[in-house]
């Protein structure tokens, strides 16, 4: 699998493995097999979070603990790059948080607790899971720089930040001669979601303006939900977020392309992401080995430029009535 450099020194695989189900629906031998198969295919980029899986009963912290157990049992720490996320607001009764969830003290406390859960002495990539516009970007930047200088994390990133705050953060980093974010994480797939806020209004999708910013800054985007919840595979549960007439046209075309290129529709959708500019790193979040191997197979597919342009045209912002941000 092709690899790319994130930040100053992290050489990550072009497809990451999301661990949102680790410790709950994926655990024990099943978790070990998922990790082993992913690494055997050339992957090395693992994505978890301090809050995973707080949506499940007693699930908060389970993902990091399960990852730590697997790393110790399989002896994999030196073979992987670990990304985790801290700084998340309250998520129901299962994940109660202080109001100042992006205070310097909370940012560091989350990072240290994540390290302890995983049994590691440093986090390779540390994202801020959400933003709090009440906290000035210079305070956030100082807090993250301190984590790097103290050897707690190697690189930093953001998750679900607005373009306005992202721009302000990067300007702050340049002004003080510090480091900006190495990568940012958003929901991104070939299918365009319905633009109304979902159950969690703090999540964000990649708009054309966000994509342009990352392209200009040469910043990669880690894409969660890269298969649009299985929309291109025809899974009905994805229709709530992606079931529009325009997405159906995309799905029909992708299905035809899959036949032409001897691939699956999901692989075509992932290949579109992998070949994108700005650089996209799809994060596959599955405990199903067949689905995992299908997704990883997208790394071997090279879409002709004409096909990429056609798909770009079909999902143009004007066609979908994309918000201005």
C-alpha cells in the first residue's frame, strides 16, 4: 500500500483503520485478526479516540483499551502509527465532560489518559475531536505545542473544525513560528450527504471551500465514513443520510464503472477518494474481514483521469446546493 508523509515525519499508509467498534462489537481474537489482516495488507495508520465508544453502554475508553491490549499481545507498537482524539464535549450521560473541554489542562489530561489506556509512551498523531470557538486559537496552539515539546505527541491535527477557525489557527501558528496542524479529519465520501445538521451538529463534511483550503495548504484530510455508510453497496440504512436523487445518479454510474473495471462499487468510491487532490486518507471502520479486505483492495485501483473528472462533475457543489460554510 502506498504511503505518504503527514507532518514532518509520520509516514502513514494511504488507507487508515478506524477503531470505533474496538472494545465493544470488535474485541478479543476478532480485534487481533482485524489488526493483523490490515497490517499484512500494508496498512499502519490506526485511528481511535478518547471518547470511543461512548455511544455504547459503558463504552467510553473501550477502543483505546482494546487497542492497547492488542498491541501488547501481538507486539505491534513499532509497526503502527496511532492517531487518537481528545477534546470532545459531553455526549449524553455516558460521557460527561467539563464545559471547558478545550482548556489546556483538559487537552493534556485527555492525551495522558489515552496514553495510559493504550500503554504507550507517546501518541503519534493527536487530534482535537471538536472545536470550541469560545477558546482563542492561540491558547489552543500553545497547549498543543506544549504536548509536542514535552514528548507527549509527535504531530497534531483537528477534527470537524470550521474553515474559519482552521484558517485562524494556521495564521496563529505562522505568526509565532510554531507548527500548524499536520492533517484534519472530516466526513468525506463520493456521495454528498444531506446538508441539514444530523444528530450531531458539531460534525462537518468536506465542502468545496474546505477542499480548496487543504489543496492550497497541501494538507491531507483523513476521511471518516468514506464509503458513505455502504451507500454504494446498496445498504438501505445509508439512505437516511445519502438517499437523494443526485446521489442515486452517482451510485448508478459507479455501479456501471465497477463492472467495467472489475471492481466493486465501494472500491470505485474509495479509489475516487484516494486519487483526490487534496490528499484524502480514507478511514475504514469495520470489524468484518470481508468488508475490510474489499476496502483495502481500492488501493490497487487506478481510475482514468476522465472517470475522475466525470465523477467530480456529477457531484459538483452547484448540483447539490452545497452550503457556503
